[in-house]
C-alpha cells in the first residue's frame, strides 16, 4: 500500500536528487521472536503502511566463543542462521498478513548494539528505530536499555518505544 497523502510533514516521503525517485522511509525493527518484537513490528508495519514506507527486520546472531573447536562453532553458526531465517520469515509473514507489506530481512553477526548502529549508518533510508518495552517487571528490556544508555549517540534517527503490554487494538489506534 503506497500513499502520497500523509498526515504530517514528518511522514513525508523523501526523494533522491540523483533519480528524483522517492526513497521509501524504513522503520527498523530488531527481530528476535519475542512478544516485544511483535509489538514493535505491528506498530512499525502499520506506520509504514500509513506513510508509504517499508519495514526492515534485523536479526543479529551474537558470536559464540568456541575458538578451540572450529567445527562446533561452524555448526552452531549454521543452526543460528537457520533459526534467524525461520524467525524472520515468520515475522515477515505476520507483517504481510497485517498490511500487505513484505519487510526487508537482514541477518548480521556481532553484538546487537554494533549491528543496529551499523544498519542505521549504512542505510540512509532507515528513518526510525522501533522498539517495544519488556512487559515484565524486570525492566524495559535490553534493547530499550541499550538505546537509553550511551548507545544512542551512535546514530541520529528517532527511536519510537512502544509499551510492550499494549493490545493489538491499542497498537492499531496508536499507530494512526
């Protein structure tokens, strides 16, 4: 669904001077299959559909430390990549079923904070990082805590933090 009519100037689609073709605004969601990830994805997909944008799902495989047994490390990485693909395809299907947008799927290796910063720095069409807070009493969740800390200095885009305990109906209303 593409829309040129936007509710406010912040949602306008930018154009590239070289091609004059519209650059689709991307909403970046860190994918891990958690309930919080699904809340962030729902919000991002609805906002992307409303503004003519798209969604990027980033799954980060954190390194295992099995340097002494390379075969074991390779097998673990292979399994982690298969898990990443499975999670990404499931989430992409959910976004497509919701708003008929097929997200861009990204799999990177390294620390989550480094890969989020790298994704934002390397893709100028990523305009918003969307996170959801943890729904438990243990705190806001590691990604929200990471952004609230010093990591936020690594990029210059807005971060939308959605309460992780919202119902689908509340997210739908909030995303308008």
